[in-house]
C-alpha cells in the first residue's frame, strides 16, 4: 500500500478517501489498484453497512492522471478493462450501500465512478465534468451506460459532447446528485447520511439495490415477478417482523 486511498471506519460506515491531493486525486494504476482493494476490504467486512467514497483536499478527483497515460492507444483500452472496469463493477454490485461524497471537482472517469455509487451527494462548490471530449475521448468508466439511464439521452449527449463542468445544483436538477450540502457542513452531513443509511435493514438495502439495478434490463412483467420474489424475502426478515410489531404495539 502506498497510501493513495485511505481506509477508515466509524461504526458500520467505511470511508474510502482518494488521497493524492497534490494531484487533485488524479488516478494512476497503483491508486486504482488500492481503490479496488479497499472496495473489496469493505465488501468482506461483515460489520459494515455503508461505503462512502470521497476525496482529500479540494477535489473529488480529476480522473485519469494525464501525466501517467499509457504509452500506446491500445494501452488505454487495457487500463480501462483492467483498472477502471473492476472498480465500476465492484461499486455497482457492492454488498454495502455506496455513497459518493463529491467534495469538489469530479472530472472524467472520476465523475463516472461517483455516478456508479448507489447515492451521490455533493458539496455546493463541487462540479461534475465529462471532460473526455476536451481531450478527444469518449466517456468511459461506465459513463456511456450510466449517463443515459441517470439523466436521459438528451442530457447525456449534451454532457458528453460539451464537456461542460456542471455545478452541484445543476447536477442535482439533472439527476446526477441526490442532495447538495453547504461546503462548511459537507463532512458532517455526509456522516449523518451514512449513519442513517447504516441503521436500515441490510436485507432490505440489499434487495432494494438488486431490484433497482436489475430493473434496467427487465420488462414490467419480469420486474413484477422479481418484486414479488424479493419482497417475500424482505418480509421474512427480522427487521420487517420487528418493525410491524412496533407499529402494532403503538395501538394504531
Ligand atoms: C491534472 C489533472 C489530470 C494530471 C488537473 N491529470 N494533472 C481513463 C483511462 C485512460 C485513458 C484516458 O481516459 C481515462 C478517463 C479519464 O479520466 S480522461 C479525463 C481526464 N481528466 C481530465 O481531462 C480533467 C482535467 N482537469 C481539469 O479539467 C481540471 O483540472 C479540474 C476541473 C479537475 C479542476 O480544475 P481547477 O480547479 O481549475 O484546477 P486546475 O485545472 O488549475 O488544476 C490544478 C493542477 O492539477 C494543475 O497542475 P499545476 O501544476 O498547473 O498546478 C493541473 O494540470 C493538474 N491536473 N487534472 N487529470
């Protein structure tokens, strides 16, 4: 470990902090390896419920470090498949509820890694940028798959073709970000949100994630059947039984 991604826990919340602040947390291969390992470490820890991904210093991340580009164009495809795709797929399929805490600019692949988390929140001064077109590239790290689904084809096209930096409030209006918090309160708000999520039934959270992710490839009939199956499982959980008992005990 070179300490390019910090790993911390507080109760059932793991926080992964991209930690190359002098380089705006831009990604290198060793850093992506550390990120993958940290994501796996959180997945394997049964005491955890929530994973928060954030950046140290003034940026979330500037995306791929342009000083550490592969020497050949074929090499670009290799690092996308070997370094970026495993991060995106691990985040999208993670056992924990994943929260991107976008503390500052999130550019290129970093924006799309943030979007791959279950929930994204942003500091008021943060921004998201599909920077790729500015350097003659297409969105990667899952961007071409995620963007049309999150913001619709019309916005996805505009984001990708302009490369505009989208301020947090506009990103929220577009559907890329759930909540925007004042900069001064950001860390505390993220912590409060994470702890609140961590208190929810892990069974329900797992099944919510599975049902919503799977819906993207399902028709309505398939999805209704999936809901029936997964809801039966949720209804068999202690969390459901206890919540109903509490409700009835109040005499309502
Ligand atoms: C940087 C970077 C950076 C190195 C700022 N690299 N130094 C994956 C795999 C393989 C191939 C290709 O693609 C990909 C996916 C990608 O992620 S491609 C997209 C890569 N990212 C970008 O193109 C974003 C470039 N950066 C920016 O647009 C801005 O720097 C942002 C919006 C991140 C921040 O803007 P500011 O707050 O105004 O900061 P700045 O521009 O002044 O940057 C500060 C320093 O950081 C500066 O260096 P200096 O020595 O002048 O202080 C930048 O050169 C350096 N830096 N991004 N990606």
